[in-house]
C-alpha cells in the first residue's frame, strides 16, 4: 500500500527551513504482520423480497468479486500446501479452522484436494516424461503406511498361518530427484514397488537415443534395476564414510585412516562446488587431488585383508568389504563428469513424505496415496524452480483447460510466459 503526504508535494518549499525545495527519494518501507486462519470466509447476506400476491421471491445478486464457487482456487491451493508441504492432517486442520471460527470438515477438504489433483494431473504426467530424459537421477526409498495394504497384509498373514505369507508385504515411498542442467524434477511414488522398480518404469519413457543416465543411490538391493546396464550406477560415498564412523570407538586406529582420507575427498568436493567448476573441470580437479588419496586408501584396505589384520566377519571387516566391493560405483566421480559423491539430495527430498507420515500416520488407500504423490511432486518441483508455489497452483487451476491441452507450456520454469 502506497502512503503519500497529505500536505506536501514535490517542488514545494521546505516547511522547516523555507529555503530549499522538496524532491523525491526512494520510498521507505514498513512492515506490519497480521494473523488469520489458513482458510478465511466472507459472509454475504442477500436481501430477499417476496410478492404479497403471487409469493415470488426476489433475491439480491452477489457482487462480482464473490465469484461463482464457494471454494476458490487459492483456497484449494492453501489446502494442498498445508497437507502435502506442512504435513497437517485433514482432521487437525479441521480443528484449527473451528477454533478460528471458519469450520471446514476433513471430508470437504478432501473433495477440494481431489479437484485440484484433477487439474494438475496432466502437468504431473508431463513432468514424469521429462524426468525420464534426465542426465542425473537420485533415488531412494522411505517407509510408508497405506491402510488398505495393511489390511491386505493382515489377511495374507492369516491365510499363511504359521507359514510365510505369499506375495509382497512391504510399502514404500520412492523419491526420484531428476536433474537436467539447471532444472530439477522431484517425483514421489507410493505403493508396493520399491525404488529400483519405480526407476525402471520411469526409464521405459526415456528416449533410446540418449546416453545412459547417472543414477545415485545407496547400496541397498531395493535400489537396483532389473537391468543395471541401462544406467551408470553411482553409490553414495557418505554411506561408506558412516560405516566407519559408526564403529570408530571400537577400532579407532583403523577408522582414523579411512575417515581422514574420505574426509579429505569431501573437502575437495566442497571446494570444487564453491568455485563453481564445470563438469569437466571438476573431474580434472578430483583426478588431480582426490584420486591419489583414494588409490592409496584402496591399497591400504586390500593389504589389511590380505595380511589378515582384520577379522572378515567383524564390523570393521564388513565396513572394509563394503568399500572394496563397490569401489567402482563409489568412485564414479573420478571417471565421469558431474557424477555425484553422495545421495543427500534425495534424502532431503524425502523429508517431505516423512513429515507427512509422522503427522498423518498413513494414507487411507492407494488412490489417496496416488493423489498425495502427485501433489507433493508438483509442489516440490515448483519449490525447486524458485517460483511462488501458491500462485503457481492457483494459475494451474485458473487455466485448467489450457494446462490439459498443453501441459509443457505450464511447467514451473516457463508458466509465466504462458500467462501464469
């Protein structure tokens, strides 16, 4: 809001000294903060008149700014952000709205969320296809609970009795952070499938003429593809570091060597990132400074094993074997430009779904889990693009027909040019 002088204007004599003339400076800024419910309401009382002869009722029209719908596009966007970014369960928001004097039931919230998901689903499909073309993909899983799958598990266990239940019992949310240059696409998929299966399905949409993508993950078997030849696998060096950090108190001398060397490599990576080195320059930098350290470390680890200085079945022996068995994938950054060292990127992305799991405990069914994954994916991708996510969700709803027809024009990084 612009605040202007009531009595003074540019060009007038100074009221204090009477000698100089007033000229304009850049405006000063003061901020005042207020609070309100996440959803607010405006009550319209429409005058009604009835004819004493025929009984006809004449109701005064609503003003144009009232709109045609009870719930606005912004209200639906706020609901989506509160549920899938803040992690507020519907019932908790229902209670908060009641305290603020604007009650909105959890069932009504779900109806509005479902409508928003229908409007953004074409965009999600577009993001999914684009993600398959990425040069670098981070993948990982986290646990999730899905009520109808929990009931299915109970039924399978009851049928098996004391035996082993047939079929898969696990439930996962997979996070895929797909990077193409400066653009990041964050995808979430919830259900029975683990990260390896979800990534395989994504790569089915990849242009066969493209080079193999770099894929970073930890070394769990759930991350493996049925055909690992489709990708260039990178394993997280930070996980290898933690293998030794966890047992440092039991094997201080041996762990000190490994932790020191790997720590030096991470310092080189931090310096390369700070200097903004290109992929090729970063590769050359690591080959010059990190490769000698890692080559010497590998020789030392192998010598510990061949000289039988380490019990193979001890925690130290297993930690050494973890590094040696996966050495090529752990040191992919020494052969391929832009290959990452660790998987922290996707682990940070999964915090959105972990927050929802801790607050809401479970999804009701596979359909609600699908809607949650779609909306969280769009929200996270828009956040990575640096746009105003609330305004973006409103724009997608206001232009739902054109989003359906041309979703590629409504991606977070170009929707402003499309009219958003």
